[in-house]
C-alpha cells in the first residue's frame, strides 16, 4: 500500500492543501470544524508529513541548545562555532542561551527554555557544567545533555562529557617559565566558580613543587577571567617589595591585563617581566609582544561535545542508554615573545 | 462549556496522559491505532494544549533567528546579546546562523533553515542585510525580517531596518585627527562587501575635503576588517617615502593591527604615529595605549532591530502591513591615548 500524501488528506477532509498544511503546522485561523475534519482524516489515513518538510512529526526535535555564562567573547564564539559545525554535519540547528550561573532559578529557567523551544538536548559549558547538583537536577527532569568540563581525567559519573586537562597544561606553562630561570612566578586566578581555574592553579603549584621552588602565597592573587582583574592583579604583584620576574595569568584576557599593567609602569616585556596566558585566544597573537600561552582547542572541544550529544539523541530508543564515549583534550604550550630568560635583578631589600 | 483538558482527551481515547502527550508532541513510539484514536479524540473535543506548554498549537513560533557573516567575535556577541535582550523582554528564543555571504545558495539556505526550525522571523546583519536582491528574495518567499545596515539616512525602501550613520562618525574621527595637526592621514579599508566600509571612507574623504586637505591616494589601502590586514596595511604605509603621521583603521581590529605594526618598527604611539579605530570593541580599551575610536552601540542597535522584528510579528494579522518604525544610530567619537598632536618631522626627500 502506498504511503498517504497530503493530497489524500485534503481529498478526504474536503479542504484545500493549504488548509491541511495550516492544521499540520498548527497555524491559527482555521475554523474549528475544519480543523477537526483534517485531524480525523490524518488519523484515519495515518498520514505522516514528508520528513523533508519535517512538520507534524518532528517539529523542532532537530534543534539543540548551548547554555553558557562566560565573559569572554572569543571563548563563546568558539564554543558556538564548534557546536554549529557538528550541527551542520547532522542537520541540526542551534539555540543559544547565555545565563547567570549563580541564579537560584537556573534549573527552571533551562527547563522552561528547552520545553518551550522543544529542544532535543543541551550542551552545557562551564561553570554550569561543573555543578553536579545542576547536572543531576536537569537529568532528573529528562534533559539530555553533554558537559564541557575542566578535569584531569574522565569523571566517569554517568553523565557524558568532554573534559579538558587544564592542570597538565598549566604545569607545562609553569615548567616553561621555570626552565627560563624564573623562580618568583606570580599566578593570577580566574573565577573560582570555574573548575578550570583551580585546575590551572593545581598545575602551577605542582610544577613549582616538582622543581623544588617554595610557593610564595604573596605571588598568588584571586580574581576573575577578565582583563581588568589581570591589570589590577599585576599592579599589585609589581608593587611588592620583591616582585615576580614572571606572571602566569590563568587566561589570555588576564595576561593581556598583565601586559598593559607592565607597560603602564614602564616595564619592557619580556625583558623586565615574562608573561604567560592560557587559551590561545586570537588576540594572544595580536598583542605586542604576542603572548606565550596554552592552546586550548575550544572549537574542537565544543564540536566533540555536540557530536556526543547528537549521537546520544539519535541512538535514543525510549529509555535505552546511549553508547556515549567521553573524550579528553590537553591544551598545548605555545611559546611566543612574551616570555624570555630571567635577567638577574638587584637583590631585594632584606626583610627583618 | 469548560475547555477540554488533556485528561478529557486521554479518557475519550482510553489511553494514558503520557500517550496523549507523546502524540501531541509528535514523539515516535506510539502505535498507529493508538495515535489515530488520540487524534480523533483531539479533533472531537477540539482540544488545544495549554498555552504554557506551547506544544501543538504554537510549537516554535516564538523563535527568531539571526544570520551573520563577520569575522569579529566582539561584534557578533554584541549583536547576539542585543537580540537576546529583546527576546527576553518578549518570551522569544534565538537561533543563530553564521553563513557565507558570498554563497550563491544563500537564499535557499536561509529559507530551509527558517522552515525546518519554524522561525518566526529574521534579524539580518551586514553584509547580507545590505544586498537588496537578497532582501527582496527573502521577502518574496514570505520571510519577515529586519535589517541592520550602514546608511547615512533611512533608505525608506519598504523593508524595515536599523541604520547606522558610519559616514558621520568617520567624519568626526578624521576631523579629530586634522584638529590635532595631522595632514597626512592614512585610511585602511574594511571589506568592500560591507557598506559600512565605504560609508566610513566617504566620511574620511569629506572631512579632508572640508578642511582643504588634498587626498593622497597612496595613503588609502584596501583590506578586510581584520588585525592582519591592519598590520599589513600599516607596514605598507609606514614604508612610504613620505609616510602618514596618523592612520585611521576602519575598525578596531584593523587599528590594533596598525598598533602592532607601529611597535614592530620601533615607533612610539601616539608620539610617532596617531592611530584611530572604529566600533569601540572592548579590546580598544585594553591595548597600550588604548585606542581612540568611534563608539558604536552594537548591542543597542541589535536590540532595536529585534524589537522592530517582534513588533512586526505580533502585529501580524494575515497580510496586514505592520506598523514599523526604522531607527538610526550615530557612533560617537571616543578620544583615548592613541592619538596626539602631530610632531613636526624632518622634511621628506623631494620628488622630481
């Protein structure tokens, strides 16, 4: 038996093709009696609209969402572009949802958004992705999601993720500075709600320890992943009685702030101060000197996360667990002009 | 008579609430006979799902899209955030669609995207928004859209838009340089497919003319809205026998490239060279020295465009023209440390 067409529905319901289409697409402006006739005909014929038109059957089941809370446009655009490239491979579309990670209503907000837009699944970026109570609450409401998180290894907690080993990469950055002869190396934190921030700190700490350098707490400054906090943090470090000879900003925005702070006090980078960042944002190549950093393949990471999500969605027989494989990335050290061998300084004034 | 509920449908069709919900939401995995029974019951009762669930009736009529082709993440994030803030005011959601403005299949691509995701309307960013044949083709296929364009005045061409008077703002930037004593002022173009680029050039040209300065064609360099083209263009200008004493990069990315080029040849900005940009990207405050530029309120511009679109969509009785008011913005000169009074130079070697 041939499959029924929209024409069959129109004939049986004695209405125009346009009217059938209106009913199928849930447009208003169809009379109640007409709508009932069309729905009866659809039911009797078991008509399913052409998948290429994707109307009644799938509606917007081919849209996924990405939720983020991050002040860095380069990071966000890279995440979006990575997810979009996986979408293009598979015929999905993308909705974006910047949000406030600290909102107490976040779970409701995300669920409302996904329901009203009928999203099939969610890519969750840090820091939301790193809050287990949020992930569990979303999962318990039936949300299919994949997380992008900072972690040295696969958490194997039952929720799919792509994990980025910031700790290992931060170790490498710090080791590079140590090998250039630096002993007093400042560290500027990013936002503590981001696990990447503590992971990067742990890498810094471990490298110092492995090279026998005592960590000086005065050289470690809290802050956020912003230029302004980099500027402020660096000014504070450079005003110390015994300032650092190198500063590791835990992302490139921070490092750019350090660079501006160094210039603002007349220092010549890298000769008076070495500076390293993290992430390899485009502008890390565009500053003068360009920044030594750790190249984080954000677009690839996001693409992989979206592929994981889409594989999970496609595999979905009702209730059947999807065959999902987590994947890890390690950012790579990139050495540019902002780091150089330490030059000896005049000995500092002695503390009592 | 009270409105029928999903419970009434379930009772009449003798199925569970969950099954009704599955049919309404077009989920697969419902048996054919069951599906027919539910659709009959929906038709007989003229049941319409609760608007708060927004399932059958409205589906995704509350989603708009934004399409862009622009290499500048700060610009794109500002456009997205502006559109999103109008969406939040009105309960809409947003799909994004970066695309290749030069693709010959662009109209089909955009229409396919809008149809499969059932988008209610489109905010079109430059350069696509400035190609009339594209706008007309989309409109002729029934796409509701609002354009963001560069124009000195409202084009009044029947298609709603927000227009940005780049010409006037570029005039002001150039005037600022002239008033600092500069006579040889270089100009670096952005991509010629962007009307903003020619508008900015026209403002530069007019300011020189009004101040009686002869335009030297050697000081005008074609390029794209990128750091790299700014760097290359500046190196070319600075290698001239009689180089400029100021360079106007037609966006901040270009100006950042000029700054790097100046530093790469050992120049001290602003004393050896004044540099101005355009757009007031966040990093224009973060370079050293920070950039003189024209503040373009991209987020406000995009918010207004989205409000125009949503007003049009809400007003839409079938075929009735919407009451839409176009709106213009003028970027404002912001003077920072990258521009300074001209210092006299040794006279150049004379040409024959």
